C-alpha cells in the first residue's frame, strides 16, 4: 500500500500514480479540483432562495456548505455540475448555466 498518497498532484508523473487512480487515504478528495469537469454551473438566485437547505442535503459532493442553518456559496472547485440541487429546489432558486 502506498504511504505517499497525499503527495500526488497535477505534476505527478503517470508512473507514480496508484493503479486505477485508487486513493488509499481518507480526506484526500479536497486535493483534487474536480470542478474542472463541470459543463454546467449552478447559479443560485438569492432573491428566490428560502434557505430550506434541500440543495445541501441532496448534493452528492457536499459542495453546498451550511453554517448556522444558512446555505453558503457553492464550492465550485469541487461541484461537478450534476444539477441535482437545481432539480430538487422547490423554489426554482438554482439555475444550471452552460459553462464553468
């Protein structure tokens, strides 16, 4: 098992990557900016948002943080643009826009 997993970054030669890009250490997902995969971006219309927090609960990547019972800004570094938040919002406060 690899012990230097946290040292993997965009400059790591392919020979040093784990087989199948498996990650053997917990808490390393924040090291990879998977938001670059996104083709659609969720845009929150603050005037329509009622802070029901459904979007935060359904986000598969935990990209909608909550603090003190309030939704914070979307973490675009890790949001993959799946649109589940927009689809789930009962107030249509989240719109999916083309592009990053």
